[in-house]
């Protein structure tokens, strides 16, 4: 049974303390556009990021890692060949994995690959936006590029259905955030308007969740605390702005707040 949002907020300092003492290695095969942001936020939280994409080394790097983050935002043939090798090792070795099926219906190339991953491998967490979630649940919603804000009342039900289908935890971020393990769903209501305007916040949430996975009590706790960490840091960063439209300053303050949260 999920506890209250406040309970998970109070869990964050304990998880960060574990991270900083254990310093788990988080292997990313992620979006080239946001790789630097993901590395920074992982390190600032207290984990150790590594970004390795080459097919000949991804399994070896996974073997030296404590969690694996998969993001399909910038696919190419090399990445498509590399991801299964890392996933096969992670699944065989009980290394926790998070998948971000970016723009799942943006192209057949992308959608077919995401489908193969979901059918062939296990993911501890699927982190997605509302449009991506509804597509995984069988819909054909279209987003603008990779952005997928969706206020659909179907989101909680879709989160539970996808989580149950793939025996995973679904973390759907958007105007409201939802986390489900297939049997229940929790709605989270923190955050600020600047977060969706900043490129890469979803990718960075993946990194936060991936960092928490090795030390959390469950995949759901890692997902909830990862989302709340971003939201709380965003709230603190926004409070420091002289002008709410200063998104460059917001990103700098956001990284600062990740360190001190």
C-alpha cells in the first residue's frame, strides 16, 4: 500500500544519505541531447554516472553498474544494437532498470523497437509522459515532437494497466504525476511551471529514479522519490528567481537545490 506524499518527501534525505555512502554506479544509455544534464544531476544527487553506448562494451559496463537507465530519445542503429546487450546482462544479474520510451509513436522505427524491448526484457520502472503511456496502453495519440502533455482522465487507469501488463512500476509525469505498480496508483501534486519548459527534465527524472533504485525499498519508492526530488528542487529553484521567465537561471538553481535538498 502506498503511503502519503509527505511520507515519501520525508524519505528523500535518508535515501540521499544512502546514495552518498554507497555511491552506486548508474549506467546510462540515454538521449544524446540531455546526456550532460543527466550526468550532472546523477552526480549532484550522490550517485556515480557513466554513459556508455558502444555495442562492444555495454554489457561489460552494465556488469560494473548498480542500475541501468535506458532512454530511446536519440535512437540509431548502434544504440539499437547496444541496448539489448546491456539489458540482457542487467536482467540476468538482477540489476534494476528504468526505461523511458521517448516519443514512442513518433516513428515505426522507434515504436517497433520499444515494443521489442518491452516484450523481451524486464524493466523495474517505465517512466513516461501521458501520451507515451496511452500509446503503450494501446492508443495512437500523437505528440508535438517528443513532448506529450496529456490531461486525460485515462492516465491513472492506463498506468495501472501498463504496470500490470509488463509487471513493472509505471511513473507517468505531467501536470500531475502518477505512479502505479499495477495494483494501486498514487497521484503526486508538487512542482512548478518552469519544469516542463526546461529541456531534459524528464530525462533527469530518469536519472534520479535510476540513482534511487539500488537503495530504495521498492521500485515504486524510487520512482516516487525521484519525481518528488525534481519537483521539490524545482520549487526551491523557482523561489530564487528574480523573474519567473529566467529559465537559464532556473536550471542553475535547480542543480544547486538537488545538491542541498
